[in-house]
C-alpha cells in the first residue's frame, strides 16, 4: 500500500481508502453486517488507513460499524464523516441558516462521535455545499469551535455532484483542509480547476464514486436488477442502464478485451497527483483485495490517460 499526504494535515493516508456508504444497510441493499465488518478488517490488514462514512449512511449504522472496526483493529485509522443537511435535501438547496445552523452542526458531530464511539473525528465534512453559502459565518464558527473543543481534527466539504467548481470559493478561504469530489473516468471535470487549485493550496482530495456507483464495476448489464428501494434502482432508472452499457462497451473496445474496467477506473483516480486517496465502496473481502492491490500498480501510463479523456461523459444521474 502506498500513502499520500492529505493536503496540509499531517495525515499520511493510504491512496486506496474505503467508502462506507454501501455498508449502512438502508440505501444500498443486499450486504450483511458480518460481510461488511470482515471487509473493513481485511482492508485495514492490507494497509488501508482511511475510511469515509457519514451520519446519513443508514442513519448512523455505517458509522457504528466503522467505529467498531477502528476500535478493534489496534491500528491508527483515520475516520472521515459528514454532517447531513438539516433539511435532508441532496444536492444542496435552501439558505445556509436552514441547512447548516451552528447548533445543528455541533449536535450532528456529537451524534457521529456517539455512533463511532471514538473521542475525535479526524475529518468532519459538510455533506452538501453551495457556493452561495460562502459569506455566512455559522459553519465557520461551528468548525472552529469543534476543533477548539477537540471533537474534530480537520474540516472539509463534499462538493456538489458534478459541479466541482462550486467548491473553489470555500477552498480559497483557508478554512477547510479537504474536499471530496466525484472523480471518475466519466466525470473528469475536476481536472479543469478543482484539482489544480487543491495542489496550489495544498488541500486534501478524497476522490469519491470512482466506479460511478457501479457503472464502472465491469459487471453492468442492460437488465441488471437491484433490490426495490436500493439507491441504484433509482439512480440507474429508465434508459440509463442501456446508456451505461453503451458507454462501458466503447471504453472496453478502446482499452482492449483484456483490460479490467474497475482496475482502470481506480488507477485513473490514482494517476492525478492532487488526489490524496480514492474511496471506492466495497462490501466484500474480494473487492477489498482486488482494489487495494492497485495501490502498488500506481498511475496509468500517459497514453492510457489520453485515451480515457475521450470517455468523459457529461450527465447528472443524481437529478
Ligand atoms: N455526497 C457525498 O459526499 C457522497 C456521495 C456518494 C458517495 N460518497 C462516498 O464515496 C464512496 C464511494 O462511492 P460509492 O460507494 O457510492 O460508489 P462507487 O465506489 O463508485 O461504487 C461502488 C460499487 O462498486 C462495486 N465495486 C467495488 N470494487 C469493485 C471491484 N473491484 N470490481 C467490481 N465492482 C466493485 C461495489 O460492490 P460491493 O459494494 O458489492 O463491494 C459497489 O457496488 C461512498 O461509499 C461514500 O463514502 C460520498
């Protein structure tokens, strides 16, 4: 496993981390807690030392599983979690006073600490962000007070889906240490401004949704079924399954039959030096073993990166 500095924090984080949305058990269905716990333990054994979770993932269930593993494992594992929007609307909508009032941010951090059963959150992120909120003072004061009281070490945000530029303003304030952003073969838009700015300002980057919610898993078909109520059943609704299959087939043709789509997708993220860690969702030991092995494979060759540029796909399935 290789490690990279998380921006200007003193954290040396594994360049493959774990995204813990799927293990929450409510939005992604079909896994079991025993399998998730085994996958998390295996990831840590293989050198992973950063896990990204959120209070909203299974209403605290993901945090509870992550906290259990972090306490049991006997190693230093960095925990990143998130404050959900008070109005529970994703992507961000409304005035900041309704979405992130001071008391609410503090209470939410305390609830996360309670679920995780740890003393300090390494990285607390606002789960949604709007560029319109920049001037407001409440989030700034809440982050500062949480740091002062020792409840969090660092603060960050999760950039709006497919709108990385919405994070540029808050990055310039110097008040956040990390941004997590959608970055994958289909959405390469952070290359334009966000990643260069992160390098310039030394802000940590968590590359999220690297497998496009499973579209880049290499096992997607036009008639793939998800359990009713599973987030993916909504995300890949209508003719989206067909669109995905067509785009992935074009990608496979360009890469060649032998190329692994998920391996290429994760190495794509590792290829950008601004990325501190890529956080695929993985609920099984098999996926953990396959994905962590890619750390040593490292960046893709420039000719593959040039080829992948042609596969950027401008769309927003979160709407
Ligand atoms: N707004 C936000 O802040 C936000 C939004 C979305 C996600 N996130 C964060 O980003 C993380 C990653 O995104 P995500 O989990 O939504 O989606 P993702 O990482 O793009 O895709 C996860 C899917 O890929 C599958 N997978 C993993 N490794 C694989 C491999 N080697 N081969 C084939 N399939 C593989 C997983 O299967 P299994 O689950 O069966 O292992 C799962 O179905 C989240 O867990 C969360 O921490 C944040």
